[in-house]
């Protein structure tokens, strides 16, 4: 739920827990893809012509960080960083909710009930 006036975003803690789990799963998938980049860094089968060998070399470099800023590995690392930020935000929502809930419980425990 968003508050347009304050510019804040409020997430139900149960939804946030699902989002944290989804982020964890996605991070795991992305990290697995990064591991597979090593296999992609040795492209074969582009033929015996020089142009084919050059193309194979270019694709091999694109897989790993040695291929520059737009390598697959760097792109996946960038995605992992974004998903980690998302996970941290959703975890902070859960932490804030639990903190406020604990404070409220402590405050209510101190109230005297008239007899």
C-alpha cells in the first residue's frame, strides 16, 4: 500500500516475507547463472574461417568479465546487486513491523486494568 502524500511505501509483513523468500530464490538462480558463464567463455563451432574464429572469440569474451562492461557475467552481477537491495528493503519492512509490534506489546503490558 502506498501513501501518495508522504511518498512512502507500506508492505504487509506477510507479503514482505514472501518477497524475501522470492528474492533469496532469485539470487540463487542468478548466482548459478554466473557459475555457468565459465562454460560459455569457450565458444566453439563457428567454422574454420578467420571470421568464424573471430566471432567465436568475441562471444567467448562476452560471457565473462574480461568482455568489458556489457559481459553477461557483469550484467548478472548487477542484477544480483539489485535483487539484494530489494531483499534488504523487504527484510527492513519485516524488522520494522516486528519492532513496532514488540513496542506495542510492551506498552500494553504496562497498562493497568481497573478492577
